[in-house]
């Protein structure tokens, strides 16, 4: 079997890609797609964990890995933090020579036979920077320098047309440098490989920061920044197209798999999950507000409050609504932990022991834990009352109305399937709230109005499908329907022709 080049497009939205291909803006990917077996990929509820990189690195679903979020909660101390990966990469158990470049959540230390470099410019890398062989890092840095768009990996650009233009240009440059670096790494430096995994994370950063420039239905599409934002996203995708062409031409003997696990779209989570839901839980518990937003935001009852073009950050603007005593920095959580003190939900932490239920910090869906006796150290809900209490909290949340639509802000609510709620894992919640739209305020029949507050990220993990293009000998081109996103890693393994004794969460796309 020939060697395999896998290109993971992190945060790629396939419908946008299809539109650009049809317009002639992505000719390299168009040619690849025409000669490939083509699959739509369903990432399911795992898409909302934000751990797509870990799912690629390990080949494991949240249930198999027992990790449903990057946010961990300690029921003894009531501390919450973001944690990198502790899982073994699938390539550690693969009998072939593997090289990775900037693969997120790929722990090189746990895969001693794998070579390459991680955490150069990845969006949410999940691991510290590392390289194997060790001297590779110095040579790489000498040739390519630091990541050229570090400011814009999580950049807030939408208030400013100038910032959107700079963000788009920086991320475009980053893709071009990434292409040169990947060609050097795989074609000159570490040439004896059977499987190469290259992650391209710029579409993730570009769409999260500038989606309003592409989506005509986005509430902020009429802002002056939408034009340069849309142009920036297109330029990033054209650079991705160049990267695909450059790599496939430089490595003509390789079978090629280009894929993304899930789609992207309007961000529906930042404002409701990070602020509105925590405030709702606080008001439900104590009958009074904690967050007091600036008066000028109250005047925007039927529109979105704006941040000034020179706004330092979204969370610093939100911080003005909380007592300063709640915003003290947390002590360092540890080398493998990141503080979440910046997130508005963390301002409520000192009250969690006194609440029957509280909202955890979250990057995606709303996540509510009950304060359960025998599980949380300060538990207030008796185990025999659990089902009644959790249903009551769900009803409180479902009663929240999005004033922009006049309908419930909640799409649906998930509960874990547990015989004993005391077995809830540190990355799970008793209720997971999937929002119906991009609410920036809530009207509630018992606690009143919360918000409005400005948007944070423009884009999020809300697109329906990922995509996979497979060009390999003996595999006919054509559309093959919808399959699980967890089928990608088994496919890479099958294409190498090598064996793996590790249980994985999917099956090869090459098998029905």
C-alpha cells in the first residue's frame, strides 16, 4: 500500500467550501474532489464538545474516552478549569511510521515512535509545544519563525473593519507559511513516513472571528466590518486551496485524505452559555440579579449592543457588570490546566455551594450541574429528590424567551444516561442546554430580563456536516452519502495497510 497524506481542515464549513469551489475560487480542492470518494460526516453531539482535534488524535468518541468537555469540575473544591489531553494518540499503537504537523490534542510524549511538531499555531492545541526529534524545533523555528497570526487565533475583530482586514491577511499568511513548513517537514526533513497528519486550523479561527461577513442572515452582517470579514474568510480558504495543491504536488506518491469532522455556522453559545444561563441560575436561587450591565446596553433592548472598535476584549467589557471582588485572578491551576477566571460564568463560582443548581463555564452548550448531596461536597439536593429537582431546573431554563424571536431560547436539553447521578463524570453535566438561536438576552417570567449584551465570537460549531475526500488507488470517485465522523481514523489506518490492536470508535469509510 502507498503512504497516506491526511489533511485535517479544522473548522472548515463544507457548504462554504462547495460555494467557493463552484465559483472557481478553490480549483485545487475542486480537482481533488472530482477524483475522490466523497463523504459527508456526522459528528453528532460530539461536535459540541469542542474536542474535534482530540477525536482525530485518538480515534475515540466522548463516550469511549469518557471525556465530554475540555472543562473539568471538581465537586470537592467547586473549582473548574480547562484541561488539555491525557489520552494516548491512535498512532502510538499503529505499526507504521507516522509524522504529525501541528495536530491538536496529539500528545507526542505518549506516542514515542511518532515524529513531528505540535502546538505551533493550532487553534486550541490541547498540548504544550513539543517536537521529535528534539532538535527539530530549533531548526523549524529558524526556518519559519513563530506562528504569524498568533494574535488572531482567538481574535475579536468584528467591531472594527480595519481589524477584520488585518485578521484576514494574517491568517492567510499563516496558511501560506504552514504550507511551506509542511512541504519542508514531509518532503525534506522527515521523508521516511507511511502516514502524515497535517492539521490546518486557520478556517477555525477565521470563521469564529469573522462569520458575519459570509452569512447574510447574521444579525451583524450589516456592520461596516462585514465586507473585510467576508473577504478575509475567502482569502483564507483560497490559501487553504493553495496548501492542498502544494502538498499533493510535492508528495505525488501519497494517497490523500482531506477531511473535517463537523461544520461551522453562527455562534449560538457564547452569550447564553457564558453569561445569560449563569445569571438565570443565580437569580433563580437568590431572587435577585448579580450581573448589572452598563446602562447604554439596556437602551438596546431590541438590538445588539456594540463594542467600540478599540475594545480590549469581550470579557473585559462584560466584567464591568460584576462586583470587582468576584473577579480576582485564580491561582495557577497546574501545568496541564488553564484558568477559566476570564469567563463570566466563573464570577458565580463563590455562590455555587449555596445554589441548588449552577451553570459551569462552557465554550459551547449550556452546562448545568445540580448541587447534589453525596457528590458535591456542599450538596443541597437530596439524591431521592434528584429527578424532581432536575426536571424543575429544566423547566426554569425552558421558560427563558429570546426577545428577538418571541420563542423559547432553548432548542433542546440533554441528560446523561446514568443509573446513579452520583456517578457523573468531571466533564459531564446534569443538563446540557442546546440553544435554538444566537440569543443575546433572555426574558423570563419569574426573574425578568437578562441582557442584552454584545456578541463575542461570530462563528461556532453549528454546521450540520463535516466532509471527507479520499483519493487512493482502487477507490472509485463519487458521492458516498453520510457517515460517522469517527470513521475517519479507521480509514487512515486501513489505507496504510498496517494493523492496529487499539479499539476505535468507528469503522473504515471504505467498508459499508
